[in-house]
């Protein structure tokens, strides 16, 4: 499986990832928000050859649908070859790199599919589903089952992925699907914003960003 929430790789997902440019960074805050749409980064990977090898391991996972454990074996070889001293434990670091890249490429590919005008005519609604994590974010859990038109401004903010480790999903529905599943089309919810501090441990120092409440900085 390509991603832990149960999808197989598909061409739009692969194409999205392959169009990215390798960009060495010192911290995850070096680039921010939509810049991740075109840049492949691994925080602390400041050398091009190291970053290129890490990218190859991630692309293998996406294109071939390999597991986290196989990615970890590739990761260990790359770290040894380059003598990379990365921050954080191996388990957390590898899971973050693997899952974030696979989920975000999957979601980007799905968004491209869902933008098809003919498909949207047949399935004009979006359904938000919570991913079922053990320690859910209250805001994500509260949105579970929310149905809104795909052109509602809500989706500009809340289309998954909405945070580190977030496994929430967005599905397209027809009017018949909504009725069959016993759901109702909601009114567009108000979106609350809050200020968050990021980059406390980065070389550039801390800064404040404004994000929707319940969405991690960098995912808004």
C-alpha cells in the first residue's frame, strides 16, 4: 500500500511528486505552506546528494507502494552512506517523512481528479471524514460527516491533510449518495483563526503565523 490510510498509488499522485524540485533546508520552517507544492524538502538535509537519495526513497514508496518498514531500510542505508546526523528519533523521523509525503501527494492527486468538471457535475458534494486516530484533534473529529458543495469556501481551508499525522479524508458524493447515507448538506461553517508560534528551534528564530483553529501551521 502506498499510504497507511489504504490507497494504491495512481498517476496523478506520482506526477505531483515528480514535479517537485529538491530544496535543501535547515529547518521545516525554511519554506512554508504552499511552497511545499513545488519543493521537496527534508528538514536538516542541506546537501543535494543526500536530499536526492532521500527523494529517491520517497518516490519509490509512492510509485511502487512500498511499506514504511521498507522505507526505513532505505533510510538507514542513506543515513549511513552520507553520515547524516539528523534530529529526532529514527521511528518518529522516518514516519514523518514517509507519511507526510505519501499523504500529501495522495491528497494532491485526488484534488486534481476531483477538479474534473464532468465528475463534479455528477458528484458535486464533498464529505469530510475523520481518520480515526487514537488521539483525535477535537476540531477534526467535530467535522466528521460534514457534507458541503465542493465549491464551498470551506474546502479551500479544510481539504485534508490538516496537520502532522492527520489522516482525515475527503470524498466526493452525488445527491443520491447524500440521501442514501442519511447525510445532510450543511451550511458553510464559520472558520476561526488563531496565532501560533513556529520556528523556536530554527536558525532563523521564532515567528508568529495566523492559522485556522485546528489546523497545524504549514498545513493551512
